[in-house]
């Protein structure tokens, strides 16, 4: 029984370390004010606001929304801060 728990935990750790391919240029599909709000939410470590902002991403940019959501789920706010640095 214990071996099964350890195996599941290890699989989750492996999944969590898979790289997320996203770059700052991909955020340019959103207005500058939106990017600024994303940056501020990441600085404040405010996942709720980030998720609200992600919901505003148009459906045709679903990959961007998915990647930002994954970064947020992983608590990788530093990556979001770096991506959303003001120009």
C-alpha cells in the first residue's frame, strides 16, 4: 500500500517538472493594460486575479491561457513576472 502512494507522489513530481513553453512575445496578443495587471497579480502572488485574467484571453489563444494556468497551478509566479515585465 505504501509503495503505491510513493509511486503516485513520484509521478506528480515528474509531471510538475515538465517545462512549459511560453515566451513574452506570446503575451502581446493581449493589451498592455492586461499585461500590466498580470504582472502586478504575479508580484502579489494573487492566483485568483491571474485566473480571472486568463479567462479574458480569447478562445483562439487557448494555448496561452492553458500555459499561464499551468504556471499558476505550479505557483511559478516568478516565471509569470519575468514573462510580463513591462517593456
